[in-house]
C-alpha cells in the first residue's frame, strides 16, 4: 500500500494515476467505473477520501473524521481556487443532495454485489436476471453522477447568477424524488417463478457458484421477512402484512424453487 500513501502525500496528485491505483486495490467495481468516467475537477475529493479508506483499512485502523475532512479540503484546494465550503454554511438542499448521493452509492454497490452473486453463467435465466439488475442500476448511476456534478459545481462557484442556476437545477432534481426500480422480476404485480431448465446448460462450476449465491439470497430474503434487514437482528421484527411482504414471500418461493433445481441437477451429475 506504499504506492497509495505516496499518492496521498503528493501535493500535485495525478487523477488518472489515482484512479489506476484505486482500480488495483478496490473491490467496488461500480465505484471504479464511476471514477474512470469522471474528471479531477468533479471527483478528486471523493477519490482522495476512498483511497484514504483503503489505506486505513489495510493498516487495520479507521480513518478519523478530522483526517477525512482535512484530506477532502486539501484536495478541493488543488482543483479549485475557492476554498471548500464549511458544512455549517451549506444550505438545506445541498445537504439533501449529499445525503441522496450517499444513498445512491449504497444502492449501486448493492446492485454490484447482486451481479457478483449471479456468477458468470450464460444460462437464459441468469442472463435475464443480470439484465434486470443492470437496467435497475443504470438510472441510479446517472442520477448520482448528475447530482454529484451539480453539488460540486455549486461548491466551487461564487455567489451570483451562475451559482443560483446550479442551485435551481439541484432543487428541481430533489423535487422529483428518486424511486428505486426493483431488480426482481414482477409480472402483473406477481413475481414470476421462472423456468429453470436453463440449469442443465450450466457447467458444474457455475452450478456450484449459483448454489452458493442462492443460499445467500435466500438467507437475506428470510431475514427481510423476519427482521426487515438483510442481516439477522438481536430481536425479530417481522415485516407487516401488505404488498411488500407478499412480494418478498413470492421472491423467496422463486429463489427456493431455483435452489432446488440447481441442487437436483448437481445431484444428478454425481458419478454413480
């Protein structure tokens, strides 16, 4: 990790070199693509923050808020003559934009993990699921990118007509609330239990990976029904009856159906 430390300590950080380092050490491919599609002007501050997190995590420590703030402000001074705006001076719509950007990054990361869980099989049912995940992730990436650009532009601009136009664009975006598109397949308000004959076309390795991924998804779905969280909580908090619970129950049934199909196929392939 010495190369990351050298990059962080360099006053004249090169954005492209930083993105290359981040891609080498980070497992978050969605965030890697986010940095690769951007420029130092708008994304250097976040890149410094993420690189610092990687460095501190590898050292077994947690970066303090003061360290994060210092590095972010130092980076902002390198890419703009205007000092970073103190958090206490930010208007409500900028704070709301920052909060939504963080939520969108979390959603993008969630979709990335779902893609990873699917594995690399090209079976028809897996391809369909992969497409649904990608289709549901793209609007989040586009909105996060635009909102982040506007927020950074507002911070860098002086008070005046240009800054007010940017503020107006931010308020307009926030006035149209973001609605997450479901990644699971729903047909006529019912979850479609797919035909899993495609498992017969999968290799033994892909079947094993898919079985592991399904176990994880089944556990998370069961936890959502029992605890309203993908992780098991200290005490049960069952999801109340309603459309959302019905949707998760149908999803669980579909996952369990596919899991049975995969296990049966693996069993069938065992040598006599």
